[in-house]
C-alpha cells in the first residue's frame, strides 16, 4: 500500500455552540466550546467551524447558542494577510445524537419551521389544497367505501 499518498484529516468533535455568524457567503461560521483532552487539566478549547449554507438549512434547528452538538468534518486551514495559519473544520454532518455521527443516519432529518410547516431534510412540505376536479375524483374513488 502507498502510505505516502494517503491522507486522513477527518475530525469528530462535540461541544457547545458558542457563536454563529452568517457570512453572506456559501458558508455559515460557528464556534464550539469543548474540553481540552488531558487528564490533569480542566481547560476549555474553542474551535472554529464552517458549514455549507445548504447543510445549514437542513440542520438549522441545531444552531442555537448553548446547544450541545456532535460534528463530523475535515480539518482545513489558510494563511491570513499576516501570513498566520488559521485552522477551521469544514462540517459534513452535525447532530444532537452521537450515534448519527458515529454510525450514520438511519432516517431523514425532520423539523418544523416556526409557522408549523414540516421540513424534511431541509425542504418545506407545503400543503397544497386540491382543485375542485381533484376533490371530485377523490369523492368518486371513496363512494364504494361510504
């Protein structure tokens, strides 16, 4: 196997959302507060993450300051104008359930918008009233059961 050309940078992390910033770009930036990985200290770590706007729309009910979330993503970085390296995680999945992140989702994400409309994997399920012709067709189909 050619180990020299294999790269792994997948990240799985959990924490509490501490900020959310809409950049008016294709990404939403948010921060997590999590615990430093050590047995002798009780310090906090602050992590910066980006999530695509499309994925954010599907899971936007998780994005409330103070919510604990579980995230899967990839480590990315860039050099800023001062030539300092800035690191962040590009999110590919987010959940309030660690099983969804560790073992994959078993069902679509369903939530309700503030106006009461169900949202199925980010798509609103609007009720469309039937036309008079459709109502008549339904009545005709149900006649034998009445």
